[in-house]
């Protein structure tokens, strides 16, 4: 007979998950790109500010007829800071113009295996990973515009977040229902079955929509990397329209 996880088991599992999340964020291409962009912006602001202050000080020294060596020193500092400021600004503009990689799926909430939300959340995690990999491939192939890839990534992530929130509500209601089992009222014991079933149906419908989106992305990938990568333009446009329809259906899912 399998034993239930102890409190320490839950603690170490959560700790392991947090460490895994931190490592994942460090290696995530999207997070790397964002960090590079922010770093270039900070360097540009820092060196630009220093160059401006040094330049202003140099002008003030020149106006006040300060010794020549102080004016030369101030001008040298201004030039030394201006060069890295310009280079950092150019890098910032370059990184800013580059499209962001798709959003990597985060570690999802895992209900207990006895929960009604266990199977739907398990399927959601698998579908999210498949969709992320397909969007990464499509992003590199330039078959789908990067702004559409970004929209698909954002919409699917928001939908998955909403489904995860619904799963948490299911688990909370299941805990509350178990706590009422000692009640003598049969009505009380069955009170939460309806809301739980409704949320399970909602999660299943949402996972099915994400699955359809992943399947459409699969067809799009086959069209891009099949025997004839160029393919008829009409066929590619048709697959893109199907992808757009799948995104619209996913975006229409209730998120509250």
C-alpha cells in the first residue's frame, strides 16, 4: 500500500520545484533576451549620464578659465563614457527590434492523483510543452509573422493560467467536501459535486482548445518543413487562417 506524502515530502518537492523554476528561467531564451535588452539599456543610461555630467562640467571649467589640464581631463572622461554609451544604445535598439522567443510553459500546479483535476492538468502540461516547441520551430522558419507567434504564445499562456486557477478551485472544493463527510446531512455532502463537475468540464474544454491549437501548429509546421517547404502560397495562407481561428477560440474562453 502506498503511503501518503508527509509534510516534509511536500516541502522538499516544493523546494525542488522552485529550484527547477529558477534554473529554467536562467536558461529560457525569452528571459535571456529580456535580460540582454535591459542590461544594454542600463549601460546606455549609465554611461550616457556620466558622459553628460562630465561634458557639462568640462564646459563649465572652460568658461571659468580653469587650468587647461582640467579641461582636457574632463573632455577625455566625456569621450571615454560617450563611446560605450553609444555602443550600448545601438545594442539596445538591436535587441529591442528582435522578436521575443515564445513563452516557455511554467511549472504547473499538480493536483493529487485522486482529484478530478488531475488528468486534465496532466494533459494541459503535455499540450503546452508540444505547443511551445512547435511555436519555437515556426518562429525560426518565419512562416508565421513574429507578432502572430507572440499573440499565440500570450493567449495560450493566459488560457492555461486560467485553467490552472480553475483546477486550484476544484482542489479547494474537494478538500471542503471531504471535511463535510462527518456531517449527518446527505445534502451537505453532495453540495459541491455540481460546481466541481462544472469546473472539470470547463477545464476539459479549455485543454481541448489548446490541443486544437497545437494540432493546427503541427499542420503548419508540416507545411513549412515538408517535402516541398515552399508549398503553394494558398495552402500556407489556409493553415495560417486555421491557426488564427484556433487562437480566436482560445481567446474566447472564460478566464474568470
